[in-house]
C-alpha cells in the first residue's frame, strides 16, 4: 500500500516538472564517458557549443527526438565543464539574420526524407552542432540525425575539440 501511495504522489507532482524525464534504459543520455569528462577537466579556454536546429514541430517524425537528445548532451557537458562550457541553441528559420549568421559559419540545413501515408515527404531542416574552443577556428558536426546516439555524439564532440585544439578548420 505504501508503494502505491508513493507512486500516486510522484505522478501527481511529476506534472509540475515540465520537460523532466526518467532514464530507465541502458543508454543514459545525460551520462558522459570518462574520456569526455577528462577532456572537460583539462579545458584551459572557454568551450562554446552552438546547436543549429529546426523547431521540433517542423521536424520529420524521425528527427523530432534528436533536438532533445542533443540538448540533454549539451546540458551534461555544461554540468561537467566546471564553468568553462557554454552553449546556445539557434533556430535559423525564425529569423533571416540567424540564417545569415549560420551561413557565415558554413552551417546549412539538409534535406530529410520521411515516409508519410503512401508516399515520401522531404523537408529542409537544421541539425548541426558547432564547437569553438578559445581563439581557435570553429568546427562543425553537420546533419545530426536519429542514428547519432549519445556515444557517437560525444565522440564527435571530442573529435571536434581535438581538431579545434590543433587549430584545424574542419567540417566533420
């Protein structure tokens, strides 16, 4: 009986936690690898991450979860970054100046195809992560989609970080 009461109170109070979720599976989206934590601990300069993403309502169904997965990763990186990691989320479709801002950084939308009813639908969407580390050139991870799981994204961020540290201007 006590566990039923606890569950009822938890369910009642959970409605006040908008955007909260419980991670029950093996893949914890907010858990960072030891390698990622070590890289963050060694930061000498500020690490700035920008995620260019279309609004979830405009995304094809296969991509709707991607924005949340990436923002969860960004939050985990900020928490583990000791104040040296900052991020921003930009939807270039909301303002022509934001689209120009993205274009100047060689960030572009991509075409995503999805099956709807009896045919295909293609939409142009944004889902690119850029990283800048101190005064070094910016690097980007374009076309982040549903196949890019937490470990792949962390590996991509580490690779971009390594290339930024070496001063190589790269688009992965």
